[in-house]
């Protein structure tokens, strides 16, 4: 399984990379805007900076919505760095673009996926990753983790190679749940990743070990 961090914040990306368990980064236009990154040149420069921090795949999203625009942007984005994977939205034009780009050897992360049917189309079109947004499903009283399980089952049954990238992962328990469901990747902010570290019995146990060591022979 892989951990991606879902942010465009360079400090957080560095912190996750420093932990030694980071496999990649996902971004989207909202996350770039949150960091105040605007303008084509700055955005491209930011993607390059992210690629220099991490070793794995870095998702960069197109903002065009028509086939020609998406393909043109995708073909340009992959020239920025070999680690770039192009994020294409799950739309009719998007599916066509995924198929076209896959045939040309360009890797795609199909984003904004909310159903098994959409995931099936993404896999048929040849997406490298499919990104079901589990938190946004939970937000509307629909079980996001159940969707991950369903997609994993379908992909396994038919032998699709598309990797299931659980996105919109909001908290630490979500990470565990999507891993139990068989997701290939979980992408989330830094906080839920750091949450995996925590257990009070670890802190209590460590304190006792250190105290016993200090008091030994006294
Ligand atoms: O990976 C997709 C993610 O950025 C969306 O997360 O929390 O805005 O639903 P959220």
C-alpha cells in the first residue's frame, strides 16, 4: 500500500517526506489556491518544487473541461517532471481524454469519482489511478469506505490494473478503513498520517521503560 499526502503545502510535504513513509503527493486546484499559488508559471514552478521534495508520483490537475484542452494541458504538464501524473475529472470528455492519453503512455489519475460505474469507466479507459472521494460521500450520508470495497472487488474480479487511490480521506480511522477495504493508496492531509503514530499506551510504556532504566541499581 502507498501513502500520498493531499496538499500543496511544501512544509507539510517536507515533513511527511522526512518521516520516510511518503510515496507521493496529490494536489488539486483548490489546494493550490489555498497556498496562494496563482498564474500558470507559478503553478508549474510549484509542481517542480513538489517533485524535487518527494520520490514518487505527483498528481497535477488540468483545469480544461473539453477533450482538446485537457489533452493539451496533460501533454504539457508531463513535460514539467517525470513524476507528474495528470489528474483528469470523471466526465464524458474526461474519459475520452484518459483513453487517448493512456494510449500515448501518459499516466492519469481520474478524479472526482463517486460511484462504481464511474470507476469502471476510468479503468476501461486505462487510468493509472482512480480517486473515489470518500469524505465527500460521507458528508452526504453515503458510505465512502463501502465504495472503495466495491471498486476493489470489481477491479480484482476483472483483473484491472488501475490502482484505487482513496481520496478525500479526512481522519486517521479513514486510513485504516480504506486499507482494510483493499485500497492501493490513501491520500490525505498530514494530520491523519501523524495520527497513525499515536497511542497512549506507547507513551506510558516508553515513560516506564525510561524510568526503570534511570532507577536501575539505585
Ligand atoms: O483528494 C481529494 C481531496 O483534496 C478532497 O478532499 O476534504 O476537500 O473532500 P476534501
